[in-house]
C-alpha cells in the first residue's frame, strides 16, 4: 500500500519539478517579462529544473505534515531520498554535457 506513495513522490520531484520550472519560464518569456540570457537555452533550464527536484528539506517537512508517523511517512521519505539522488544525477549529467557560457 505504501509503494504508490513512494512512486508518487519520485515522479513528482523528478518529473514535476522540471516541468514546473520549464512551464513557468515559458509563461514569463511569452508575456515578455523576461528573456533567456545569452548562452542559456531551454536544455539548461531543464537541467536546473531537474536539480530543483533535490528539494530535500522542504519535501521532508511537507511529508511530515501530510502523513502520520508510520508506513506512509516512511514510504514518502524513501521516495524523497530516491528522487533526490535521481534528480541530482540527471540534472548534473545533463548540465555537464551542455556547452557553458564561461568555457
């Protein structure tokens, strides 16, 4: 019963965060309120969005508020740990492969 919680947390942090970052950036850019800096592309924003999935402290706080101590809380915490590792590794791998303005 606790596996859906773990999977939901992982999907939310690893896929939801980057999608939210990209959607917010696209919305702000579409309104003309901001533009991408020179040398920064959408892939760079996707990498930063993946790194946003490392929301370790706040995620643990929210899980503590959402679930009583027990199996569901433990499953959420496991999902947060898994997602933090996956999001960090994926974001770093993507950003390392992209050209950098400073190079």
